[in-house]
C-alpha cells in the first residue's frame, strides 16, 4: 500500500477530529470533516492507478454505504459514522504496519471490518461500564428497574448458545485463555445491556423535548408514542428536517420523546485505529480461527 504512513496519519487525524465533535458538539460532526475524509480517500484510491485496488476499494465502500445507510435510517448510527467508515475503507484497504506486535488475521478481510468489529466490542464494554453502575444504584435506592421478560429470555438463550459455541471451539483446538475471557466478557456485557435496554433507554437516553430543542439526525422514540399518531402522520425514527417540520404541525408547545443522550461511537473507532497501529490487525485477536496456523 503506497503512502501507508500518510494514509494512516490522515485517517487518524480525521477520526480524532470527528471524535472531538462527537464528544463536545452534541454528537454533531461537521460535514466538512467527514466529506473531506471520503474525498481524500477516493483521491488516494484513484491515484494508485491500479484497477484491482480501485474496484475492490469501491465495492467495499459501496457495501459499507448500503449497510450503513440502513442502520442510519433506522437510527442505529449517525450519518457521520457511516462516512468515517467509508473513508477508512478507502484510505486503509490494508491493515497498517503495527509498532509493537505484527499480528495478522488469516481471514483476509478488508481492514475496515477489523476496525468495525473492534470498535463495536469496545463500545459494548464502554456502554456497559457507563450504565450498569447507574442501574445498580437505582436498584439499591429502591427504584423499579424495568426488565422485559422476552428480552431476558432472548439474552439468556444467546448467552447459552455462545457458551456452547465456545465450548465446541475449545474442543477442536485449545484457545488462548485471554481470547476466551474476551469472548465471555463481550457476550455477558452485551446480553446484560440487551436485557436492561428498556430501563437504560427510558431513564438515561430519552428526554421529552420541544421541537425547538430537536437537532437534525436526532432519533425519535416512536415506540413511546401513540401508535395511531405515528401511523397517521407517518413519523420516522430519524429526524430529518422534513420530519421535524411534521412534528411542528402536531401542536405548539408539544413535547416529544427523543433519544437526546445516545452514547457516542466515534471514540471507539479512534481507539480501534490506535490499537491496530500498536498491536496489529484486531481480528487476529478476536476471531478464534485466525490464531490457528
């Protein structure tokens, strides 16, 4: 990969800028940051003058766009997150040369997949550490902690299934204890958050706000609204300018449930890039078979 160090430096600085705005600008990353990253990535890709690189990078970027757009429209991630992942795919088609360890995954997947997986794992840990202590305090104060039985059952099933999977994998080949511990921690944290997601959403994420307090790309908690009202006005979860105009027609001074305190994601992407620079491809540590020779 030509200009590997420059590519990584641009990508890292761009992600650092996006992280700053994600943390300190109410999750609003300026368009000039994200579009500049994508444009620079596209220029590097085209400047390679290698048809295989251009086609493969373009296909990966397109897949990310389609998959990311679906998540964006359903309010799962922000538009800036999608554009940053597209820029990573274009700027870093391969994992960067690591500084400390030279771990390499045998899966031969685009590097952006490694970043996405590791940032997702880190986000699970971060969200768990942020909310679980608060929920424990709620319980100790005698507050009712809302737990949905169906979600608990699904979380328990997932936990048992994954435990059986790890047991099977460990029977085929002895997995490193560190890797087993990471897998166990991820699934326990993820299933715990899933079982408690209603309580977390209602108390710590959703706020009742007026239209003047709503920002573009906020997420409307339509599950907390009258289904008839949602259906009648065809309200969408993602609050674009058009959706905000719809809310204005529902009555002056009316308040709506909006996910104003959604966790930020960009810091975990930045941490994933830093980890890859120091220790090599993250999938070499997170995927069981990648450690087999």
